[in-house]
C-alpha cells in the first residue's frame, strides 16, 4: 500500500505544522512545479494530486523517473545539499501545494531533527529511480507502459475503481522512451479487453489495472 513520507518520515503532526508555514496554492495539470537545473530556493508539499518526476536529456526528450502522490515532499534533497535541481517535476493532474522557502524548511528540519530520516528517504528514492532506468533500458514496451500506468494509478486521487491518466499517448511514449506507434500497439489489446479507454481529452481511463499488470508480468 502507498505510504507517503508524511506518514513514513515526518508523521501527521509535523506534516500539519509544515503545511501551516505557507498558504495552500493550486497548480494546474501539466504545469512545471520544479525545473531541472534551477537553484533550490524552496520545497513543495504536495497536498493533493500527483506529479511526474522527469529527467531531461541533451536532445530535449524526457524520461519518467517516478510518480509522486499526495503527502510527498518535492525538491527537498536539492535544498538539503544546496545544489541545483536534478530533475523536473510536472503536475500530472490539478494539484494543491504548499511552497516553503528553503530557509524556513531548513530551520524546521533542524528544529525537529528530521535531517537523518529525510536523507534515508532520499537515498531510497535514488535507488528507485535507478531501477526505473534499468527497466527503461531492458524491458519491453508493454512492461514499461504497464509500470508507468501502475505508478500513476498507485498515487491517483481518484476514489472509484476507474483511474484517469491525463497524459496523451504521445506524452506517455516520450516518458517511457518508446515510439508513439509502439505504445499504440501495446494499448490496442488492452482497449479490446476493456482494460483501458481513451478519454475525450486525449488521456486514458484505466478500468482494470490488475489485468494490465498481469499481462506485463507485474505483481497484482
């Protein structure tokens, strides 16, 4: 089961205190929350919604490293080591966020002794991203697509059994390092089985993520 850092690392009480430092703001789907290469001037608390962590290559293409959901901290590692952002974070859907300036965040971390647990969590994230890179280099398109959809569904804010993925086929193909045609071929049998549908906005509606995981030989 998905457990955000507010539970694993910070705890509900301290998460509430951190949220209270700044007002809640709205960021629309597809907006850039953090940009690769920018200075680490703040951290973002993702209060609701989900976001894509992507790495931009020299040719301008993007690779999906991770998907983050409500209760996640974004950009804290760059603030902790005072280095530029190493990835771009994009809102996958409409998000509510709290933007905490770096000095206030660092004071909060020092006050409540959070440096060690935050660094341990950051190391775990780096290992997860490394695993995703290996997957992108070795797995079939179907497995890569199923994995990406699974991560999106895992942190989705949808309350029903159907999960909207507000990314077009072209965007998904770029994120998993495949051609648009290859992604279309992987999706075709899933559509025929009723496991996924295309929405009017060009995104996807996942109707049976368990079946998709099974077909791609992923744990259900």
